[in-house]
C-alpha cells in the first residue's frame, strides 16, 4: 500500500527557523538543526527546507547549514531558495539532499528546468509555484521577490513546467499561508487533475483532517509549516509530527 | 572497509553517512585498486540507465566489479539505479546491463487509481524469503522509493521483497552475494538503518 507523504516545510531566514503568515511577518521559531533532529526522530516522511531570505537579499546559499542538516537526517530532503544554476544544484545534491526546489529562477529562465532534469533526472527537480488570488478571485502566479502577482495563469504555468521536465510541483497558496484554516482545495483540484507529475500541496493546513482533504483533492503529498510548529489557540511553539 | 562506487550518478554522501551511523566504515571511490581491496561494495545511483552504464565503462570499472562480485563473491549492494544496472537490459536505454541477475528493467505503464509515475514516496515491502538483510527488522517495514522503472526477474527465487504499486513488483532481489534494493535505505529512517546495519554486520 502506497502512503501519501506528509512533509513538514521549514522556512529558514539567515540561520533561524521562522514561520510566515501570507508570506509576511516571519516569526522566529527556533534553531533549524534542533527542529530537523525532532522530525528525524519522529520519522517524518520527508523534509522541505526553504530559505525565504536568500533570493531577496541576494545572499549565497548557506551550504554549511545544509550540510549539517543532511549529515543527521535519514529521510528525503529538499531544499529551495537562491538556486540560480546547475552548479548550485550539484553542490546541494553532493551534500546529501535529493531534491532541489526552484521558484524565481524558473520564472526568470524556465530553461533551467530542462537543463536540471536532463542533468540530474526529473525526480530531483521540484518547481515551486506560489499562487495568489486577485481582488476578483482569479488565480495568478505570485513573485515573492517582487512581492506581486505576475500575469501568468498558474495552470498554464504548471503544465509548462511539467513539459519542461519538472518532477514535482510544489503548489503554495499565498492567501492561505500561515492561517491554519485549510488548504485551497479548489486550486489543488484544478492543478493536480491536469498534471501527471505529483503535486505537493502547501499553505493553510491547520489540522490532520486538512492533510487528508488535500490528498482527496488530488495532491500526492501534503506539506505544512504551522501545523508542525505550533500548538494550541495561542500558537505556542511546539515542534511536532504524528 | 566498504567501498561506495563513485561513477557520477547521485547521492553518495548520504550512503556514507548511514554506513557510519550504523557503525561501519565506507570510502567513496572510483579507484580500481581501492575497489580491488574492498570487503563489500555498494553501487548506488540516481539517473538514467545508459548514463550509468556509460559512466561505469568510461571509468573502467566494469572489469573490476565483475571480478569482485562474480568471481570473488564479494558482498554487493545495489541501490535504485544500482539495482537496475545489474539486470540484463532496460527499456530506458540501449546499452547492455551488467547482467548479474536474470532480469530486465521495464517502465511503469499507465497505472490505475490515479497512481502517478514516478512511484515516489513511502511504501511497504513484503519479504519473500529468509534473508540476512532483513534479520531483526521490525514488522511492516516501509521504505522510500523514487523510480519510473522496475525490475522483472526471470527466476522467482531471486526476488527478496515485493511492493504493491498498482500491482506487485520486485522491490529487492538477492542472489548469493548479490543484494539490491529499488528503494533507498539511506533515506528510510530506522527501517533503512536496520537493513544497512545488516549489510554492514551480517552478510
């Protein structure tokens, strides 16, 4: 029996673990190495690490931290943030990660997807798509560096990245991020039914039930941040997994 | 000393990490002399079949691997592409495989129940025969898989485990000193650690 993956998503800012709400207000959670250790001990299906500051601040990838994370993790690891070329990817794989997630570099040069999947195999290339609704409720791809929607239809873009060689799509709802009120199921349905590659749903999970709903809507895997970091109505920090 | 074969195909560091974690010692190498002295050999691999065979060939590694594994009977563990390369051939490529087990590698065709290809994620294995590799393994072991091709054995006795993904396929094989897994023990928590510990200490 196949199990759909439940993937904690850890946001990094400098050397800290943080969590955002609708892509704003990064709140300090703790030490990423400590969090990774807890997820490792609890047997998490997979971990997704995203450095949310590296692209915006034009810094280099924190390979040292990634290397420490990989040496103590015995589960699949993905990294996203500030990846600009094949060389960056090669270094991330050599450290012990098996997937790289690209977002803004795929938007500015979609050919990087093809180059990467031809070099490393499509299974190791995740294309991350941030989606935000406009005031009329229409979905747009959101550029987190420019902090605005761009005139790109998420479904068209998702089909395009699949064709270019992406192995998975990480579908992130900006509107639902950090609210813990559930995923955007309509968005998940729309995208996953039109793709043959796996879709990882992200953005909004507040309960275990939400994770199930994402899978029922067609996601191959359900990812969440707040759900695995907060506890109780006051959102006390408590790293947890099932 | 365990030698992890470096032929430019994937994540070698995490294999070395897990060998060390379970108390073994491993070097990563493509040096023929070093491989000649290996007590055990691990052939990992992520990527395309022909690239794998081509790289093994270009680095001059095929004769030494043949000698160690087939003549000297050095314990061998193939992982993922490393399992597919020991079959005779693959639908993914045109080159001949190593042919150490009588098997072929074929592609997942369209699967029912919205099962996506590649088969990516955690899945259970059913152990088909008594094996040192699964000695002391906890019940219902599950492992991490990422693959679009799978191995079909001519000889059913070579099948060590099966896994269901639309149907049952051979997720691990064992023949004499040759072990191979389609899944990634190095990324499969305590289940993978136990399997690797067994490879390090019990085969």
